[in-house]
C-alpha cells in the first residue's frame, strides 16, 4: 500500500477532472505517450507498458541517491524484483541493452569492488523531453507547470525531480490504483497506448476521451505499435469483456469508449498529473533552496 501522504487524494483527483482544461491536457498527454512509444522499439519488445515506463525511472532514482549503493547491477536487480517490474535476468539483459544503446555507462568509483553505472546525457535528454511534454500538457491545469518547464534545464532540478518520482514509487504510489480496470493493459505490450490511440481518433473539437464512435483499423494499430494483429484483437476483446469499449459497424470497424473506459482513462491521467505536479513542486523547492545557499556561500566568500 502507498503512503497516503504521498498519494493524490480522491478529492484532488475529482477536482482536477472538473477543471475546464483537463480534457485538453489529457489529449496532449496521450499524444505525447503515443509519440514516445514509437521511439523505443527495442525496449517495447522486452517490457510491458508499465515496466518500460518505470525501468529507467528506477535507474535514475538509484543513481541520484535512492540507495546508498548507488546504481549497480545488483541494486537494480533487487529493486526491480521488489517492485515486481521484471525478473533479475530480464533486468540484467535490459541494463546490458541500455549500455549498448548508449543510455548507461560505467562510472568511476574509488571502491573497485562495486561497479557503478551512470545515466548518459542521451538518457537524461530523453527524460527531459518526456517530462517537458507532460509539463507542457499540464500548463492549462497547473500554473506552476511553466516554472517546471524552465527548471528542467538545470541538472539540480532534474536530480531532485527524479529522486522525488522514485521515492514515491518505491513507497507504493501507483498511478493505476485509481484505475484498476487498466492494469491488465499496462502489463501487455502497447496496451495503454492502443487505448490512447483509439481515444485520439476522435475529433479535436470534441471532449477527450470521445463519447461517440471512432474509426478502428486493426492493421494500422498493429503497424503503428509493432505488434501483431492477433495481439491487437486480443486487447480489444479483453477491453470489451471488461466493459471499457464496444466494437460496432458493419465490419467491426468502429469503437466506442464506454463510460467505464472513459472514467478509467480520466482517473489514471488525473492521478499521473497530480503525481508529477507534487514531485515537481518538491523538486523546485529543493532547487530554489540550493540556489539560494549557493548565492549566500559565494557572497560570504
């Protein structure tokens, strides 16, 4: 269970869902998630949606101070198993893949018995781009989001933000706790982004997620997300059976997101926005405090 002090309250989630700009923020966030998914094809093949989204965040958390041991293969394996992200063997394979892809590198360490890893600028740049996309989406619902966007240019803020994100996740915060209907889809390749893609098929002039039917192309979804037609059909059937959507049309070429599906997407995205905002606020406070101390030290010197 998550620490209640770290988890967005149900009242806060409900209030955010009533915000007049919430629908627009959701659309922008979903567009970003779909775009980012298509840039990580190797990781997409090896990890579920949930694990892929969190694996590199866990690595950053360990690197920036989440554990005394720092980011090592052993510490990463232990934490991934503890958090049920993936097996120890899968974790080791992914770390090797990230090193080969230039996302992680060996870091110097006076203690030669412990081999440290560190994120490369390539990995940090990917995360800054992801976070910037979400902060941009949040600008209409959080006034402070503009400050968070600016602060992403400072390594001190990035360090504090990554630590805050990791600390809450390790403490038990789960975005899908408020949308358990989506859990099965988060555990399967492209599950959530396929739902996002369907929701994005609605007109930009209508609410997001759309209440009316949207066009469905099994082939397009399979091609766009590098999965099989069988995989897409299985996801859609499961979503129908759980009451998230309804297929219709003469050739089953339309999909309607049912109230249960639209509610689950809103709950998940509202929780995610609040999670990001809480962590960014904490990180910005630490960043400003650190900057003030630096100025005071320089002045005193």
